[in-house]
């Protein structure tokens, strides 16, 4: 059974930092495109960062220079380091693993709240 479990969310003041983790079981993250998404209340889900199997990382414009994605294959975990957080970054952050249309998985998400 495949599981993706996010952690590291919480309440932080504007300008602060958080590091999110996504631990996978049942799959090897090295074989999947690993994405971080977020969804704020009343808004559509949006892609934050995408880590390819070759470790190329693409970021949404609204997080460039502030967020950093990474993957640790030995720990079967991906991370999202979030710095200079803003109130508009408040959302539920989820990770996903994608290899094919029939081979993709989602975590439950972790809440990030940034106070002004």
C-alpha cells in the first residue's frame, strides 16, 4: 500500500520559515515526479514545486527565491523549505507522486498558517 505522509506545517509569523516533509512508503520517490501543491480556502489547488526524477526542480513564480524543494532518496522523503513566508502562503500543502496516469498518489496534506 502506498502512503505519502506530510508533516512540518504549523503557525508562523510573516517572514518566518517552515520545512515540510513528505515521507513515502510503498514506492521509491526516486522513480516518481514529486510535486508540492497547495490549496487555500475558496481557491483552486496550485502547483508550488515539481521535482523531476532527474532532480530538476521547477517552481511557481509566486515562490521563486523563497521556497526550495529537495529529495533524499536514502530517506525516501521529499522536502519543501519555505522561507520569507507571507500571509498569502497560508494553505494546506500536499505532496504527490506521479509516474503515469494510473500511477499517481497523494498525501493528506499539512496546514500552513502565516500570520501578519
